[in-house]
């Protein structure tokens, strides 16, 4: 099978309401996909009326950004368990994934479901602990819970060596550790491309 080094497909997977769509919105805005004078709202990827009304992603959608000469196809997936078949379909198309986990709620049932499929498929997984700006966030505990989840689900030892980013998708920053310098999401692309 031929493999192109200039294209990557990355799925963003998570439990419902952990911030996938907000994360994609922020990545697109920071990647200069839009003109400076262009009016850009929220929920950019949720174009379906029902999705906007319910506030959830129902159908997976993709968009792309170019970073350092590599086209990164970003695939926003549904977070609700009722749409798990859609998530499985996307995982089969992806080269890697961002596993988004809420810093308050921690890993939820859908988190375990999507991570299991990603690891069985052998996807390179970067954990993104989101909503770290919340006063009731439990960053250290959630990090430990995610590590436990990987220990339970990993299909190889290599999968236990994963990167973690700490973010606030709403505020538009991320970093490699808590108390981080507030960086933009290009650092996520840099980490993903290695």
C-alpha cells in the first residue's frame, strides 16, 4: 500500500459535550483558514439544523488545514453513543486521533468505547484534556484515570507511551503540562506530525 507523507487523517473522538466541536472551531480559526474580514461564528462544523438545535454532532464531518506542507484532514465525530457506528467508520479512515477528555467529568463510557476501537485499529493517539480553565477541573485525577484506561485497553506496549495536551478549547490555548505557557493549537499539529 502506498503511503503519502503529505496527507494525514486525524479523528477527534470523545464522549458527548467534552468539547470536540469547540476544539475544531478553535483549530480552524487559529490556522488562518478564514479571511481576517470574514465573519465566523461558532459550531462551524455543525451545519445541520438538528445538530445546532441539540448542540451535538450527529454526522462525522471533515475539514482540512495545511501545516508545514502537510494537509491535515480533521474529522469531527459524534460523541453520543447512539452514533457509535459513525465513529467506527471514521476510525477506519484515520491515521491517528485526538482523544478529548473533559477535565471535570473525566473519561466516560463513550470515551472507553472510542478509545478501544482506536487502539484496536493501531491509531497513534494524543490525549487532550480539555476545559482546564474550569475552577472545578480535576486535571491530575483525570490524567490518572486516562492512564488507567490505556492500561486496560492497550493492545501493545507502544500504546502506553502517549502524549497529553492540556487545553481550553473555548479560550484557545494548549500546552504539554499544567501551568503551561499558553500556546496556540499549532503545537497539537506539531506533536501529531512528530
